[in-house]
């Protein structure tokens, strides 16, 4: 049985309807002769029947078959705890059987181009598209973009197909109605409705997170399906849900059409997305980091360079870890996320000026933008196993040990990573409050490489005497970042 969700008010009337249901009589308001409050007149919002009937034929199921795996499921996009992909949950199969996944998609042209999620077709040997009348058509993968979890496929047929039009996701307002169509749990052509709950959500699933959030019911199987506005235009591609329980809890995420439309156009033209590449790992600047980096007072705008990739455009231009990028090609940079988007939009091979703060002084470097490597977003290595070094307590609240050959092997650390391995963190200490973790490697303190515990102790004492945060460079899960530790604040009970 399919449940129909009716209600489509004019723009903004969803808020008015909610207010009608919860509003209370204000003091001094007029009353009717019988003592009751006068009833306002509201138009009954129409349903989505006509729009749904018109768009359903353009929405398809997507089935993919991948080579067998020895054990376990095939992972979808890398998401924080509690975030589950809509589909692409590849159920464990017998060791010698093929791996299968199913999701949703939608035609964007009459000649059979269809959009879905990358994680639905990732690694697939064969892909099928299932039409509304259950007809199955073979499809080829034209191109994928793991950075945004989008894929473009094309059916093998000479027939024409109904297709949808893109809408302007930037024009959506919070509270507007949206409609999701897809195949949750394999239930074909299911329609659900809700509102736009929020915009520009960053759920840390990728470098270009800019999701629309909706409470339209979305579940496993909706992945890759369209999110429509009330006019029947595609304003998003359903991609992820927040679900501590594994089911829909009213928090779903869609890639906005502003992003998806450009990516799909690149995939159709070239089979890949050409993005600019700088070759740095970034992190935001907070007040403690600004203080530790000797930045001007209140200077928390910009993107802190935590790591520079060898032989990258950034390395060739002379960028260093600890630099704070505040502008590129004349555009002011508010934070690390803004820089990622700005660099991605630059053409590879172009030479652009980069403004930065280094040791408290403003500098400008010229950088030749590269082309983003296709392998850039490969999965990060798993965290190392906990070794058992001899602990050495420091006032930071950490137990550390120098990285030697045995510890490097046991913790599976790269050969070029040296420093002090964090064996334990004391709760409530400065280290714990700053976010240090067991398994981190402290590679430098206040710009000086760490080779022994004495170096860390000396740096901590100097920072404490100066009343400054201790600036640590930390290696964690395959990459470096900076951490500013406020000392002298005692231990929380």
C-alpha cells in the first residue's frame, strides 16, 4: 500500500499553517459573541497529485552488480557516526557470489542520460535501469565524481524517455515544500513530501559538503533519487540521512541542484570533473590557534594550512604548514570550506595570487593551479592499533613515547612520520579539552620537531610561562593538523 502525502501551499503558507495549529489567543484579542476567538480564513493547500503523476515516469530504479568480496559489505561514502547512506548498503553475500546494490535515479535527457549516486554504482561490472513499468534496460557508467557522490549513467536504447528539468536550489527558502521520489527498501516509485529544513549543511562526508536538509521521509533505496520543489523541478539529489537507528528520523540530505547540475554537465562532456587543485590540507582557525600562531587579534578568518602535499602546486609556490590563507585571486577567504570551493572552481594551469598570514605578517605568493587528481578522495587508512609504550606523563595530561622502529611497525605509521606517540589521555586535562586522542603522533611543538619527551616538556613550559597556547602539529589517520592547547587551566574533576 502506498500512502499519499497531500499538501502544497503557496510559498510561505506552510509556516502560516503551522502557526494556525499552535497559536494561542493573545491577551486583549477580540472574541466572538459566544466568547471564542474569531477564526482566520486560510486556503486549504492543494496536493501533489498532478506533479507526482507527471514526474514519476522519469524516476527510475538503479541496480548494480559488482565482483564478489571475501567478507563484509562494500562501503558507501565516508560519513560520521549516525550518518547512513540512503542506498548502496551492500548486504553481506556468500564469498563467491556477486555483490548487488540498488538505488534510485532520474532521467535528465530524452536520449537516456540518468543521474544517480556514485556509491550506488561504484565498482559495478554491470548496471541496469528499471523503468516504472518494470522494464529493465542495460546502462553504462558515463562518469562518476566521488567528491560529491554523483554519477551519470546512460541506458542502451533508441527510445526516448521522459525526463526532468533542473530547478534553482539557491531560490529555495527554509519552510518550502519539497517532494522526494524513489525506491525506499525496494518499494518502487514511492512519493514522500516535507519541507526544506535547512541549507548549506556540512556533514563532513566530503570536501564539498553543501547539503540541503529536508524532513521528507527518505530511507535506504532513495539514494540517487530526485528532490523536487513544488513546481516539479529537481532541486536536489537525495544522498544521505542522519539515522542513529538505521531508519528515517526526519533528517535527510540532498546535493543541491546548483552543485549537481554543473557536475553532471562535466561528466556528460568529459566523463570526469575538472577541478582546480592546490595540494594542501586545511583546517579552520579558532581563537586559540590564532593566539598560538601569533595572528593579529580577532583574526580568525582564513584557512589554516595543516599539511602541504609534496610536489604539489602549493609546495612549488612555497606554502608552508602554519600559513593562514586569507585570499585567493582577489577573493577574501572566510574559512577552510570557502577556500576548498574557491580552488575547485579555478581552471587548472591558471596562475593566481594567494594572500596569507605567516608569522603574523601578510604575504602574497603566486600559485599555478593544478588539476585535482582522480585518486584524491581515496579512503583514509584505519587508525593504528594501540601500542604499549612506557608512559611518560607530561603536564599536558598525556602519556607519550618516542616513535621507534618497533612502535612504528605496531602502529602502522608511515616512514616519514616521527615524533611522540600518544598512548593515553587523562580526562579533563588540557590535552583532552583540546581534542588530542590516543593514537595521535605529536610531530612538532611551537614549530620545533619533537624527538623526545624533553622537547615536549620544554615547549609546554615555555608556552605556560608566556601565557600562550601550545601549538602542536599532530598526525592522525593519515594526515596532519594543528592543535592549540591551553595550559595552566587545571584538571576538571
